[in-house]
């Protein structure tokens, strides 16, 4: 394998590792709830910790990327996830009386690896010679989406065959992916990437309003995509009444598949990214509202799945707009955008978990749920998802402004 191809493969494999970080833990939420008695708020907090850790990494690199040995950090990125997966799997062994603490520790470590990947893998791909860098960026993110499909289907079938009690073995198997990525990064040369020479160089970007608009765009895109991705499994089972196996395979896996299809299509034939973003925001808003208000389980499942297609370009599309607008931003711009996306990905899922628990604890709302023939968890999750629909709805406004500004620039 030639060095450039090896480097690309290492980047793609690292993105698959990111799909494990973002999507395997939520598939285990109900397992953790039944085995360890964790509340929805605590489960949502694991998601919050995941993305807040990534956010912290993003912010550090936003301001201090010039202080790091970038090539070495790139090569060590998947190793963090590898160690985190190991700690996560060993949580019941290392912390028998406080399993949640072990899950938190593992989450922090593998999330740090995912945060580094978000900041560094995209600029590595952008730095490689290419005839169409926008499509290469979309391809990189499509690899993540197809990784989601593989992770969900494999994990669901594994747990179905071997039982939820075998979740630690599943985590051990997933460690093979970051191990392979770590090995691939050996003996390759990382291309040079732009970083601000000092802190003042980074701060200068904050005076530009377009920077904040791009950050708002990826914040709303991250919240729209990740909230549905994180809660779809539990939502389909608890709120719509679809069994876990079918909910995971035909809901979560189809979400990942449509996410991949959308990014792959743009990678091959895509153009006019700001128009695409506007369509994504409108489609995601419709899907969220359909999921909440539809009484038909099949329609609800289809809406969850199609949310993947509608949110497919919201994250990478925002990156494309930002990198096109600020070509000299280098690692700083990618780090700042990753921070915005991770903040959205933190706020959205945690909000759903918190609202779900608040609704369940409210006697008045439980009385209303009984009138609507809904269980407490059905009512709570529907209200939580309804609140989360604000993210794609607001994104339409932001993407419209981006489109107008881009049109003026052209």
C-alpha cells in the first residue's frame, strides 16, 4: 500500500472509530438501565460527557494548536479511543460498586480520541492533493455514516444472539478498529497543515461575523443529527412500541444508511452546498415533527430513518462552507467548527433525557398522558423529541442567511 493510500485508509478507519464512539454506547443504554439501574438523566449525561470532552479538545486546539506536535497527535488519535474502549468494557470489573464511574472514565478517554479525530482528520484529508476537495470531505464523512450502519447492525445482532450480558465482549471486539487505525498511522508522513502562529492569530477570526454564523450552522446541525442518532433506539422502543431489535435495525441502522447515502450522493454529484443545507433543515424539521405526532409505528420508524438523509450534510456541509470561506484557517477553523458541532451534539441529547425525566416526574403531565392513552415513558420521550425539533427548525433560518451571504460573495 503506497503511503498516501495508507494515510487515507488510516483516516477512514479513524472515522469508523468515531462512529463506534458516537453510536455504540446509546445502543447499550437500556442494557445499562436494566443491569445497573441508571436513570435516563444519567444515561443522557454519558452523552453529555462524551461530547463535552470532545468540545474541550476542540477548544484547546482552537486556541493552542500551534503548541502541539500535530503529526504525532494525529498518529496517537485512535490510540486514545482504543484505551477508552478497554476502560469502558472493564468498568464492572474495575468499579464493581460504582459501574457508572467506570463508564464515565471510559467515556472521557475514548471521547478525547474522537475529539482529536474531529479536529485533525478532516484537515489531513483537506491537505492531501485532490481535484475536488469538497467531495473528498463529504466522502470522509460518508465513511463515518456507513460505519454507523455497520456498528448498529453488528452490535444488534451480536446482542440478540449472545444476550445483553455480553456487552463487554462486544466492546472488546470493537477495539480492533482503533487498533488497526493505530497500526496504519505508523510509517506514514502527515502533510503540513496551517495553524495560527500565536494566540492573537486565532483570536482575529472571532471578529468576523461569518465565523459565528458557520459555528451556529454546525451547532444546529450537530444537535439535529446526534439527538436523533443517540435516542432513536430508546425512543422507538419506549415511545413508539417497536421491539429493540427491529428498532435498532430498521430505525437506527437505516438512519445511518440514509446518512451515508446523503453524504455519498454529495461526494459524487453534489454542488450548491448552501441550497443543500436549506433543504436538509426543512426535511429534518418535518421528520422530527412526524416522529413525535404520528400514531403509526411504521410512519414513526420511517421518519426516524429519513432524519439521517435530511441531516446528512448539515455537519460536513457547514465544514465545507467554513473551509471555503476561510481557506487559511487550517486546523483552527476545523477545531472551532468541531467545537460548535460538539456543543450542539452535547446539548441536544442531554436535553431530551432531562425533559423525559421531568415529564415522568410531573403528576399533571402523567394525568395528561393517561388521558392520551400514553405510558409515562412514551409521554416523556415524545415531549423531549418535540423540544428537540427546535434545532432543525432554527437551522433553516441560519442556512437561509448563509445562502444569501454566499450568493452575495459570488
